[in-house]
């Protein structure tokens, strides 16, 4: 998936650094992502969620607020209101160059900023917040021991997440004056509130206040066991999956175009590195977008299934489908098939029925659970049919792989 990097002019006239994650094909929708306080567009959560949404066909714009990351300006001169204005400027740029976002996403204080900016973005139909405070002033709790000094001196350097930042009195005044509840009650857009019950930075009571204050349509999803910054890849990917599925009800997304010219022609599978991590790949199969990776133990970030996971999934799906086709054709009372698979390496000498006697062999263990009021003979026949699935036959036959280099 391509990443388009550029700059646009923010509220203070500074050039703000932006990244637009694009799907391989025409986007079904555009989204704007607002990062957390003192974070940046390339934090793990922002990057992982944006890439995952792009894999699902949604283009995502994220950028560094004034004075952060690669953006110009002095962070000390920024306020919550200037961040909201920067979000509106980002939408203006996207509207002028591509298309205004129909989805708005905000993480932590970025979630509060998104809620405040949503009313100024008429094209937006769906708003999603992740670990957002119900009051922008909540962020001052991160440096509460310095508040009196900031008010007395006008400006004080504080340490946030191990980095120095200068906070001015104007910032305190700005967050104190902003009435976010008014923005939430007057939102008039679909709202998704996502929050972890164990978040020790922004408590779940904030999500409750946002959710209760908002009018329908609204949804709440608990990010169980996730930390505030969604540092675990699985948490960020889960958030992206939920946002994509939820937003599809509200956005005017065009139906993805089938790339195959006919149903008889095999669909091409395209696998491409994203370069977002060591092993992360985007897989395109016709209108479908998947993510592949390796587990953390193998040097990856576990942002998606591994190559052998996909191999086992293909065999398992084919097995279940083949059994279903047979059961329906024979009018068997088959309720459900569950196929559980595992891949491993074994010593050839330990396999009595194998022709190979030396070295190591690949072994796939396939356990099949058959639910339904079937007799013993029917179950036996279905197990025989399992070995006749096309993928099973492919894996147990001679395979010819033709590889060539292309420009």
C-alpha cells in the first residue's frame, strides 16, 4: 500500500507534516486520524490503525500537530483550540486535493479534538474516539504538580513521557474554557466510543460521560486489557477492524470492483511489503485486503496471520466447504463443521507411512468436529470426503511452481 507524504498549512501558518495511507485500489472512503497529546502521526497506534484501515480500502490522513514530529512551529504556542483548527485545515487540504473525510478518528486528546472539530466538517458521517477524555482539561493531570508554577510564571518546562515540553498559561486557559459536552450533545453524527476498562491514563468514566451525552446513533466497544497507547499490535488491529465494520453502515462507500474478468478465471493474489515493520505485508485478492506478518517470537509484530497460518486456513476452509457441499447434496443433517489445524516439522524416520526416510518432514494435523444428528456411516463418509477437498489434493500431489522476475 502506498503512503503519500506531504505538507499543508496549519492554523498558525506553519507547514504541518502529513501522511496519507492509501489502499492499492480506489478508496471506498477517506478518514482523518488525530493522535494523542504530545504524540505524533507515527506513533504505533496511529500508524497501525491507519495501515490496517487502508488494507480494508479506507484511505487515512494523519499528521503532526504544530510543533510535534516533523511539523513546523513551537509546541508551547499551541492550544487545544489550535489543534482543532489544524484538523479543520487538514480536512480543507484533503477536500481540495482528493475528497473530504467521511470518517473521523481520534486517540486520547486527539479524540476530544475530533469531537470538537466534527461540527465543522459537514462531510463527516461517522466519528470514532479511542481512550478520549470527556473534558480537554483532563490532560492537565499529566503535569498537575506544575500548574501553579505555570499560572504564576506564564510558562514552565514539564516532562511528559520522558520528553521536555513547554506549557504556557494560555494552554491552561484554553482547555478550561472549552465546553466539549456541548460539541458532543450537538454532534448529529454516528459516534463510536472505544475505551479500555484498565486504562490508567484516561479512566473509563470519561467514555461513560461521552456516551451518555451523545445522541443516537451511538455505539460503545470495550478494548479489554488494552493500555492507553494501544501498544500491543493486536489491540490496534482490533480497533481498526471494529471501526471499519462499524463505519460501513454510515459511509457512502462504493462497492469494491471485482478484478477478475470472469468467474472462470483464477483471481490473482498480490502480496506486497508495506515496510511498516520487518515482515508486514498487504495481501490483495480481488476486492479483498488482508494483512500478513510473523509472530513476535519470529521477529515480527503479529499484525496479521503468518504464511503457514494462511496455508492452514486455506486447507481448513476448503475442507469445511467440501463437506458442506456433499452434506447439502445428500440432504444430510449436518449443522456445522469445525476444522482445527496445526503445522509442525517431524523427523522422517518417525513417520511409518511416509516414503521419505531421512531428514525432516512437514506435518499438518487436522482435527474435524462434525455437529449434527448424523449416524456413524454418515460421519464416516463425511470424513472420507474431507480428504477429497481440492486444496488437500493439491498439497498431497506434485506441485509445480513457476517463478520469474518482472520489472
